[in-house]
C-alpha cells in the first residue's frame, strides 16, 4: 500500500486500530517528559515547551487524555500488545548488530528470549502481565505472536540488503517560535546519493486508506524535525505494518512539512491555553476502550484529580514539554 504526494488535509488525526505499541520511543519520552508536576512543584502546572508525535496525537485524540498523561502523570498498566511491540522493536534493532548475511529470520527469532529478559529487567512492571499465568501458556502464545511478527518482517524487507545509518535515533529540534519537537525514529536509511528514508515499524495492522493521513502524521513530524536539523527533506517516509504485512510509503514535499509545522504550532497554542485555563475537554471516541483512565473521566462517571494550579510559563531551556509522547 502506498500513499504518494499531494495530500491536502489540514487536520491529521492519528487513528489506531489497537493501542499504540509502547516502543522505546515511549519509554524515552516518559523519561524526558517533565511537566510542572514533577519538574517544579507538585501543585504547579507548566505550559508546554515541547511536543512529540505521541503527545501531539494524545491531544488530538482527547485533550483530557493528554492532561492525564502529561500533567497528572497518572500511571498506566502495561498491555500485552504494547509490550509485544516494544519487544519486537528491540529484536529488529538488535538484528542489525549481526553481519548482513546473518540477518535471517531464525537469527531474529533467536533474539526474542534475550530481549524479553532484558525488557523484564529494565521495565519490571511488565512482569505483572503474566503474573496470573503460572503454567506459562499465555506467555508462550504471546511470545509465539512476537515470533510471527518478526517473521513477517522478512516478507516486507530484506535486512541482508539494508545498512541503516541510524537505529532508534533520538531527534530534537527547536523551531523559530521556540517550540521544541522531539521523537525517536526506528530506522534511518541513507542512499549513496544522500537520499534519506525514515522507517517506522508498527506491530499493529495498517489503517484503512481513509485513515492513512492520520498514520502518516508521525512520519511527517519526524520529517519536519530532520528538515529543521539537517536542512534536508527526507525522500521517503515508510511505515512497516507487521500485523497485516503492509508497507505504507509517502514521499513528502516542502509544503507537507510547512503544513505540519503550522498544525503543530496550532496544537501547541491549544495545549498552552488548556494548561492555563484548566479546561481539558474529554473527547469520547471508540478509542476510549483502550484508555486506562476511564475511572477519572467524566464521560465514564469519573472525576479527574484536582488540577495543579497555579500555572507558570516554562523557563528558558525548561525541558518540560507539555511533553509528549508513543511510536
Ligand atoms: S476515556 Fe475517552 S474521553 Fe475519557 S479521557 Fe480517556 S480517551 Fe478521553
């Protein structure tokens, strides 16, 4: 599946058919996501200074969800789907440590147990996913599904012919307005001609064509950051959907990146206004089914935590973003 240039939609709404995989990006974003509540005082909210694709997506999906994640920093339980996504991403990244000829499906699958051990060490909370699985049957099925996702990748790309320039690349750029954009790119390929391809793995299924724009928002965000950092427009954006075996590509043009930049500024302003007013509207959709915060959401009879006031503006160099954050 491919989408090619010329999209004109001004409003891009990331749409997911299942919960977003908590990739390494999410973990790193969580580490750097410092909102007023932790950076300064527990009773103070800080207007956002930066955005990532995940947090921008949160705000577009539901402003109240953004608040719960960024300002209240309410805990969320690990999910099997998101954790499997993290595991598969780790395997695909580590496979490139091997010489090209050894990047085979059996080699990739052999990395799964070790990466699962590592994940349990670095994120002990994932252990609880299988706490009620004493005979290990559910864990075995889960690991089997991770194997199938890894195997499917070999039907979509040939890692023996790839030599990534970067893997799990953290990028950050400050726009002229002061807005800081950050994110983590799964893979960057650079052709001998210098053309750049940005690749992102998804362990879910490809969206229906009418939702492709939303899926590409994250990739255009990355392209914008690369353009601002290197003054180079990536030649191709590529989403690899391991869940359905699809590849979605898009070749951005300057107008795409300018459009995304305008959109992010509008989002940033909306987030700042909500931070100052405390008016974080719930926006119920079918994605509420994946939301961990129904108990605090008025749409489901819940009550949000007390809002941390007063609000202060971010200081220069404040790493707080209204941080953003997933994949
Ligand atoms: S349950 Fe739905 S409306 Fe409520 S915070 Fe979550 S995503 Fe928003």
